[in-house]
C-alpha cells in the first residue's frame, strides 16, 4: 500500500506529506523539488564515481605491490638476460621493470655511513656519473621468496614516488650471479636526529618551520599516492648541504586503501613515534599514523628532547594517555580496537597537551595539538597541516638555501661519537650527566615493533651477510670491484642507566631552539646468546606485548639481551599493570590493584650461577595505587640491571671464548646460522 501522500510504499525519504504534483504539470515549488532531487542524485553519482576511482587506484596500488608480478615469463627471461639475478626476477620482476642493473665495478666504496636494522649504508663514488652516492646494502635472504618480496616492496614504493622531499632511488647494483643487492641513492650529509643532537646547534623557529614544511610536503606526496611511510622519525629524515630534507627509509612503507578495507599490520613505527591506535592493535588505519609521528617530531624540535620516550608498549601508551588524554568513550566504541579491553583505563585521563607545551609559540602548540589528537580523524591531513597558522604566520619558514651548512651530523655519527667516548672512558669513571644526555636520540628496546617479528630472521644475517652469502660462498663484493666491507662494529653503546628518567626540562623562548641534549643510544642487541629457560610461552599474553616487547636489533653485540628476556620483562610489566595474565586484567588495575606485600616475587629474574635462567612467577613490582610512574621506574631499573648482568656475563663468555681459541677450540660466535632457521624470515607484512 502506498503512503497517504501518494508516494509508493517502502519509500522513507523524509518527504512523506509532500503534495504530489498533478500529472504533467509542476508548480514552481515542484520544479524546485525536482531540481534539488536531480542535483542530489548527481552529487551521489559523483561521490560514487569518486569512491570507485579511489578504490580502483588503491586496488592498482595494491596490485603493484603484489609480489608475483603479472610480468610474463618472456619478460622475466629478458630481465635475466639484462643481468638481473633469477631469484629477484622470479618473485619481484615488477620492482626492476624497465631498469638494468648497475655493476658493482662502477662504484668505489668509500666508508660506512649508516647502519639500519635491514641494511648497511656506504658512501661511494659513482665512477660513471662522477658523483658521490649512498649505497644501501639491504639484508634479506635471496633464497627465501618472502624475504625478497619484502625487500622488493621498498624498491617498488621508492620508484612510485617522485618528489623533492623524498629520497630518490637512482638505481640498483647487482648481477645475474649475485646474491646481494645495493640500492643507489643520492647522498645526504645529515639527518634530522643527528642535527638535533649536534652539540651546541641551535635551530631557530624559521628553521624548524622550514624542516617541518618539507617533511609535510613529502608526506603529502606519499599519501596522495596511497603510500604510508610508517616509520617517520628524525633519523629517517635526511638533509643535504643545501638544506633540503628528504624522507628516507621506506622499508616499512606500504600501499594503503583509502577505504581501509585491507587490514595492515599494527606492528610498525618506532615506539616513541607510534600512535595510540597502533599500540591498541588497529589494523585499519591510514595517513594519521604518519601525522602522529610528525607531531612528535615537531614537539621534539621545540622541546629539545623526545616528548614520549617509552621503553615498552605499555609505558608508551601510558605516556600518551598522560599527555594526550585517554580516548573518548565514543572513540573506544567506534574504533573497536583489538586491545581496548586490556588497555582501556577505568578512569579517563585528561588531555594536557596545551598545558605541557605552554611555552611553545601558540601556532606551533596548536599544530602539535592537532597532530597529537588521540582520534586519528582529528589529526586531519598533511595538506591541512601545511595550511595551518604555523606556516601562514610570521616568522615564516626560511628558505632551505639560507640554512647554515652544518658539519657532518648523522645519528649514526652521534652513536659513533658516543661509542668512542665510551671506549675512551672504559674502565674509568664516566660523567653520569654526559651519559644521560647522550642517551635519548634513539628509542631503546622495542624501537620498532614490526621489526621484532623478524628479529630472529635478521639474526641469521647478523654478520651483515645474507644467508645466501653464508651458504653459497658468493664472493661478489671482493670479486666485482667493491673493496671488501669494513669489519662490523663489534661493540655497543651501553644503555644509560638513567636514560629514561633524567630529561632536563627546557623552557621554550622565542629565540633559537636549543637542542643541547639530543643524544644517541643504540638499544640492546637481540642476538640470542643468553640461554633462557623458564619462560613458558604465555597463552594469555596480550599480543601487544608477547610479540613485540622485544629489544631493537642494533647490529652490535656488546650488551646482549634476548627477545625472551625483554619479552619476560614485558610480561612482568604488563602483569604489574594489568594483573596476572591468566586474568583478563584491565589497564588501570595497576592504579588500584592490591599490592603484593613482598613487592618483588621470588625468582623474577635469575642469572649466572643459577644457570642463566629467567624465572617468572608474578608481578615484579609493588605499586602503590596511582603510582604507575614509580612502578615503571622500578621496571626500568630492573631492565638496566638485566643489561648490566648481561654485559658482565657476555664479557665473561668472551674471555672464556678467547681462552678456547688459544687452545684451538671453536668460537661458538662464529658458527653459521643453520637452514632450519629459514622459516623465521619475514614474510611481507601488509
Ligand atoms: N641517501 C643516504 N645518504 C646518506 N646517508 C644515508 C642515506 N640513506 C641512508 N643513510 C644512512 O643510513 C642509515 C640507515 O638507512 P635506512 O634507515 O634506510 O636503513 P634501515 O636498515 O631501513 O634502517 P632502520 O633500522 O631505521 O629501519 C640512515 O639512518 C642514514 O643515516
């Protein structure tokens, strides 16, 4: 039956009650109604088309990222004939399409300038083009298709991007018989983390604006190409001698679907720069993750120190809630975040961003406030940030060419300086204040969650050689013109005992921004050299902690802490906060939970003569209600204690090893990684 107003049944468009026009004749009002309906229909059609277009673009981008490329066999054969190795062409032909490999002989390696989780980076002379370049030797297992695919994604993404504020991939160095791959980049003298930590260097407000503007322009380009960087931090923002900033390290970047239909991994972004939704396990995120990291960097440049240097995911989230407030009820409901039940505080935290940064100039504070919104939607876009008052009011961003030429300053250099100083003072007394100051540039354990899933995979490459190089004695580097690589650094800057606690506060004044205390500290290595037992696989551990509360691989091997140790720490910490894993504890039970009288539960950690064991049997700390900070400090202290004991243990083992060598025994450190570990190589994450 139809409506009384004459409209057919089933139509509920809010127009019920309108008088239908007589057939064949429309009143003026009727004409207006028809027109507005037509206009509405046109609008809907336009929106539909745009959505379709966006989906099509995203689908194409996703398809491009697919590894088994649609490249026909004949083309693959051509690519091999052109000099590409079959292991690359077979799984990632798309990544090298239209290119020919450069030969190693056409470069002269000069020195090592960087070391990442996945790479060693060298300064080199391009003998054909007569210019200095950066060669990034990527670590992967060429026998493992998933590992090759993952590496190839970085190449594909880099080739898709073309912008003055994004590092340019200029070529690839490999050969048909080769088992390794070098990415050739334009050479950049500095990175933002290095500059910020350079002793005595002062950035003025126009300079900060200049760098931030370039960062946001680069991000705008990535996002408009449906690419998320997912690891924005100072050491990935390279700066050349002309003051041009370029976003680098697309190793964790990914294509994304603006409709957010394709789940992505939440295990990305270096911990201090990781947004709350990822810590809460979101898998349908977008550009806002990069904007959060950008907000952290902006605030860091003004504050002169990292603003939320968490050591574990739980602590990171706690720092975020304390500064930015906990999410609103509405957000918890609509976001349906996987770890919400674990981490949702019973009592909301108030937002304190404007209070905390009250000394910042107000346009800077306002932009930080937007970028550090807990709800990702409120962070808006890179384009809107570029139009914010921060950039449109005086003092304006300076011109990059007016920036001073700095002496070489990379985070890597800062690490090296610290290392040299550490070695210089080895055995002697160290100025504790200096150490503290030098301990903040690099997020420590669990710096990058996604990386952790591949730690063991990468451990297999701990000697900077791909497994294929270990198993197939592929001597290309020496044979093909590259001088042999310099030996790997075999030491690590020890984590500062107090790296988290002592952050000199800095009052902002509108003159130059002083970054006197932006030091560098590698986190603990993750080589599994301690024998760990007694850490059962916890069935009830929240994913956020179980898989990720691990140490950052820093490619050095002084202080060695296993994943299991840090994992065990994460578990204890979470238990301290949430109650035992067997119960479905809530995040803020820590604030109200009844204290364990003894404080520390027997056998929480045990080493050395007791057999290098980690035992765990309950909460580690006693925590008065409301005093999570103190509890976290105590946990920190205990982490440092683990490091200290480990160092002692490690040097004991090393001394023993040296003794073995003298007697002709084999050093276990030299035992190659066996093929059984291959399955642990990383699969390309979404
Ligand atoms: N084009 C370049 N010019 C100069 N230095 C560079 C260049 N590219 C990289 N580096 C240096 O090498 C370091 C490691 O490079 P990159 O971050 O790309 O490697 P990664 O293995 O992906 O590192 P991460 O552990 O951050 O994921 C950088 O922090 C930087 O200092």
